[in-house]
C-alpha cells in the first residue's frame, strides 16, 4: 500500500496536464532545460582557465540567447 503504482502516476499526470495545459508545461520544460544548460556551461567555464575576454563573450552569448527565448515566450503568451 505504501508504493506508488503506474495507475497512480498516470492519474497524477492527467491531472497536471488538465490543470496547466500542454503549452504551459512545454514552456516550463524548455525553461528548465535552458536553466540546466546554462548551469552546466557556467560550471564548465569555472573549470577551464580561459582568458577574461572569452568569458565575457560566452556570458554575452548566453544573455543574448535568453533574451531571444524571453521574447518568444512573451509572444506565445500574447497569442494565447
């Protein structure tokens, strides 16, 4: 009785999809993925002994990518 079975997981998944909707879950998944990717990049940058110029370029490109992602998220929210 203490273990969670496949049916309980399926019921929870259906409830989550009904509450949030697939579009919002997709956006949250994308945001989570980009956050994990940025964290991994930051960790690898700390391990590498790069010049300060390369670190600035990397942080600028990450900032540019996040700005583009934020604009697309805003457009999707406006369309909904």
